[in-house]
C-alpha cells in the first residue's frame, strides 16, 4: 500500500460505494476496475465525466483507451 508514503487511500468495491466516497471527498487519482459488480465500468466512467468528477482518463492499453474515449465522447477530432 502507499499509505506509509503519505498517500491516503480509500477503497470502494462497487460503483455505489465510489459514489458515496465521491460525495464526501475530492480525489486527485482514481483507479477504476471496468468490471464492477453493480455496473459496467465504462458506464460509471461516463457518469463521472457527466458529473465533472473526472477530468482525465488513462490506460496502458491503447485499444481500451480508444474505447474509453469513444464512450466518453473524447475522440480526437483531428483524425
């Protein structure tokens, strides 16, 4: 864990739990599993985007990144 390094972590196992935490706190970073038990992770990502709770998304998988950008309406308009 990173807590000994001075970083405080909250963990939510579901989108509902994440919504509760997001209502109480502002986060600089969120790691999101796309296979949440109570909703599709891409749907939850879209919800975060609409609520302005998400400003950037990143993945090491380029194909997944393209899917996320399409889902969020963030396609590169210059292509």
